[in-house]
């Protein structure tokens, strides 16, 4: 809204021109999203508690985890509603809402937010701990990936991959780009969802990822900087800096209540939507492969689950005491705050390493 007000009001006062700058609107978006979460957070938590939206922390597959999570009982879930709402409000105020990439990200955020809400509703309100089946959630993610992939596929040069550390175009995916988009979106959505198992673990890690992708979006959408760094220039992608900043601020504000010991959990409504939106940002700015580095925590978490399942089916033995990795670390004696803090530290270092790749071509 402010972006368009600047065009109509700048003739009255030159100071309104500031709303046209991505840098200004990105900082404003981060602050705005943070304040929305912090101000309205207590009311949302109170409402969730009133409507008995309390997470089921019973781990039937591993009773020993129940002892670690005893104190989490009666903690409200579905707090991702606060994150999604904050991001939507902030972008309506500070971003160019008619920008193609902003539209794709917001639609993806809401779409997967609804899927996550349904899953949480079944698990929390209906008390069916299984929720939506994995196949159903994957089907929804595939539909989103197909839609986003097709929307981007029509852009000239979109199917040419940008490989970190290498100069120039390396591989043209052609029609397989759509399948690649499906893989990226479903992978990131599920990875963040799996990492959301300890107080603030997923939220803290997502903050680092959002910050890194905010910077990547800015340089990708800036013609001169992208030319200097020898990375593909994507016109209009700079606006995603505002979106990433809103994610940064919203998740930081949510972490105010979600840090150990958590007063609220984000639930699938938050983790699925944040992960999916992250995938859309990566696809939009052609930095999909960097997800493996900057989202290393999420990658390790989902890989630990895959390896656990594969090992048990093929060898009849488990690689970890329990998957994902953060629960394995609990089982071998690591305290929850130590696990969370060390995962955050690793996330910071991975974000810095990701930005370092911009100069290594």
C-alpha cells in the first residue's frame, strides 16, 4: 500500500519517495512484522488456549521422549496462524503486491497454511494424532509445486540452472524444470515441518535462512550488482527482499513466545507454509541449490529421517535411537537448550557460508 501511495503523494512532499526504495521498505517490513507478532501474540495464545488448541506431545513410538517433553503438555499449538497473518499484513503494507513473485509467495504461504491448519485441526481439535496422511500432504505440495513451476517456466531463460561456484549457464532443465520445482517446494516444506520438534529450533533456524535469502533476493534483482557478482539478473526479484524481511520479522516476533520454554508452538500451519514459501523464493531468484547450504539444518533433519527409515527397512536396524536428529541428540543426553542453541549457531555459520559463495565464481 505504501509503495503505491508514494507515487501519488511524492508531488506533495518529496519525502514520500522513500517508500519506493526496497532497502527502506525491507527494514520497515521486518520491524512491522515483529511488532505485529509481539503485540498480538499474547491475545492469540490466549485464544488458542481458550479453544483448547493444545498440542498432543505423546510419543507412542518412543515413550522415553515423553519424559523429556512432560513440561510441554497443555502448550497451545497452531501458533503459525500468528506468523502467516503477520507476513500477510506486512506485505500488504510494504511490498509491491502486484509483483509476480510476491503474489506467488503469498499465495503459496496461504495455501500451505490452510493445509497445515487442517492437519493441526484434525490432530489437536479432533484429537486424531495422525492428522492428514503423509500422502495427502504431499499431494497438496505437488499441486502447489506444479502451479509455481508452470508460472515460472514461461519466463525466458528460467530453466537454466545457476550453479554455485561456477560461472555461466551449466545445465538447462527444459521441461523437467516443473518437476524440479515440485521437488524443491515439497522438500523445503517437509524439511521445516520435520525440524519443528523442539522449542524455537525451526523458528531460530528459519530466521537465518530468511535473512540470507533476503540478501540474495536483493542482489539478484539489482542489475549492476548481479552483473558484478556474475549471477543471473531476475527483473522484479528484488521485491522479494521485502517478503523475506517480513518472514524474518514475523518469525523473530514469534520466537519471542516460542523460545525455550515455549509458550506456543507454530504447528504445521506455520512450518509447512514457511518451508513452502522458502522454496518459492529460492525458485524465483534461481538460487535453489543454495538451499542445501543455507538450509543445512533442515536438510540434515529430513535426511536423518530418510536414512532411519531406509536402514530399518533394508537392514532391520536403526541408525539413530530415534529420528529426526534433534530427538536422537536428546536420547544420548544432550539437553534441549543446548541442542537448540547449537543448531542456531550452525544456521548462522551456514548463512554466512551461503553469502560467501556470491564472491566465489
